[in-house]
C-alpha cells in the first residue's frame, strides 16, 4: 500500500494519530455548579469572611496591646489602663487575653463553618476552596484595612461637621458589607475553580 492509500485508510476510520492528538489537546469539560451550590458558595463566603475578618482584627489588636503592655513599665500600664479605660492594669490585661482567645476562636470557627457548609452542598474539595479563598482574602483584607484606616484618619479632621458616632456606625456597616461582598465573590470563584471534570467513556477502537 502506498503512502497516499495509507492516509486515505486512516481518514476513513482508522487510527489517525493527528485526530488522537487533537482529542487529547482539547480542554476537558468541567462539571457545572447547580444554582443551589452557587448560592451556598456565595452565602458561605460572605458569612465566613466576615467572621474571619472580625476574628483577625480582634486577635491582632489584642496581641498588639498585650505586646505594648509587656514592654511597658508597671506604672505606665496602670496609668494607661486607668486613664484610657477606667480599670486597673490587671483587669485590662485579662480582657486583652480574652480578646486574643476570642479572635483565634472566631478564625477557627470561620474555617470549620466554611468547610462544613460547602461540604453539605456537595461542593468538590470544600476544604481546598476554604483555604484558598481565605489565603486570597487575607491579602485583600490587608489592603482594605489600609484603605479604611486612611478614610477614618481623613474623616477625623471633619469632627466639627460630622457626628463621630454616626461616622463610626456607618463606617462599620460599610466595612462589613465590603468584607461580605469580597467573601461572596472569592468563595464563588474558588468553588468554580475546584470543579471536577466530566467523566466520559473511553472510546474503544476495533
């Protein structure tokens, strides 16, 4: 059989290596998320990220204040506690320790809650989705904290025209809304990224 005839046989239904190569090179189809799974990913992200962010903020703030207290003299600790909070230094340190433990507990709760909620919706790799989303959100939270700190500092110069209590309440609501939105988007994206592939039957050549 000459070369031309061999090519015609392959294109007529034989084992064409080029066809096999194109089949393997084409992207494999991914499993689609159901509407219920999308809703679960979005709501889980919003809730878990808010809990995580509050826990990180609480724990980090308490840790910084404890460090400051540790390097201060007893007289300085007592003076700061009395003038700033109206309590003695020992009580202030105890409250900071409680705040640190509470912050760590909130962070752990956010992780466990996210994994369990995603798993209950039968989303693939719920813990991988949780950890990857948290890692990305931690970087975004660092940027957001800088933005909110700058805005708060700028608004502090408007104390004559703005009510401090109103600014604090509105600022907190806006911050939590942004954190929830970021969590919803990230968890949705990670749930989509960790989707499985559609398993198709392997063709048999005779």
